[in-house]
C-alpha cells in the first residue's frame, strides 16, 4: 500500500458562521484548503479518496451548518473527512476572507489536523 498526500485547494462556499453580532445574518464567503494523507492500494480511481465527494461534503458543511468559531468549522470538516475511505489524516484550513478585510489584514484562517480512527 502506498501513502500519498492529496491537496484540495480553494474549496469555496458561502455560510453563516461568526461570533460577532450580525455575522450569521448574511451569507459570507469561506475558502477551505485540505491536505489529506491517503492510502492508495492500486492504480484506479476507486483505490484512493474521492476528491469530488470530499469537495461536495465540505461545501455542504459550510453552507448548511453554523458555528461561532472558524476553529470549530475546521474541526467539523476535519472530523467528517477523516472517517472517509482511504483517508489516514486530514488538515483542514478554513479562511474567512471578509474578516480579514474588516481588520485590514491579509487573512484570517483556522487550521485543524485530524487522524482517522
């Protein structure tokens, strides 16, 4: 079995996450990057993590769930993806672009790493 790293960058979705008053009242953009360690047992699409399904699941979480902290959103994503077939670990980075603009900085992001059970 081969262990490989798979990077999914720039998964975009809008959601209602934030701890400040009014942040959950309007959709805000979020960008998620994933760094996956995957176990590959042959040369076929079924032998690795399904990155199309992973992307769709991340978008569903961002769009349909709500968290005060982006740290907890990253944790939710990481734990959801870590249990998928062929995934050994996942590092989820959640970017909140509008928060950075309001603060006058280049970026706000939270990073969580989860190993599969």
